[in-house]
């Protein structure tokens, strides 16, 4: 791509992104404000921001985000009529397939990065697990789950905004 075309593409993105935000009916959820984020940050701070401790914290956060996705999907399912519930079940099954494909790509991507780095780090850092790639991989996996949790929460929020839907379960 020529320099001019690259500049044009950047300019389009700079002007289109704010306009796309105006078209959204609701603001995106605030990242980093979820209790799981706070728990993870506290855990990492307690571990003095050392890579092995951070890896353990990120692994715990993965379990928490997985539980949150399941909790929100179940809660949403309980608020929907039968047709929408069936559609949600199908969507959730497809999302799980997509999630697994994303996880496979993430693993392969970070394996490539780690392989490329092998010649550039010392043996002691490698043996102690003090390399950034496993942590980065885990955080990327967490982000996939976090994105789904926020998406499900937005659907729930939409139901709660409808008059007469607050706390009312649809007939089975």
C-alpha cells in the first residue's frame, strides 16, 4: 500500500469511528469496571506484578469469565419466550464453536511468537516461566469470554429497559 493510500485509510477510520459510535443505540459497556476485572487487578497487585503470579491470576479470571458467560446465558434464557430461547441456544452453540476456533488460533499464534523468541531469551527466564507469551495468551482467551459476557449483558439490559419486563419471567 502506498503511503498516500495508507494515510487515506487512517483518515477514513479516524472520521468514521466517531460517527459509528453516534449510530449506536446504547453506549458500550465500560471495560475494566466489572468485579472480575477488579479481582484480577487485586490478585496481580498482590503478586507484585510478577509474571508467574499474573499467569495464575489470569487463569483464575478465565474461570470467572466462563462462569459469568454461563450465568448470563442462563439468566437471559430464563427471561425469553420459547422461540427466542431456542434461537439463543442455537446462537450460544455457534458462539462456543467460534470460541473454540478463536482459542485454537490464539494458541497457535502465541506458539509462533514463543518459538520466534526462543533464541532471544535466557534459559533462566524460560525455566522460571518468566516470558510474556503464556500470560498474553491467557489474557487474550479471557478477552474472548469477556466480550461474550458483555454482549449477553447488553441483551439482558435491553429486556430490562422494556416497560413491563423488569423482573417478569415470560410464560413457559
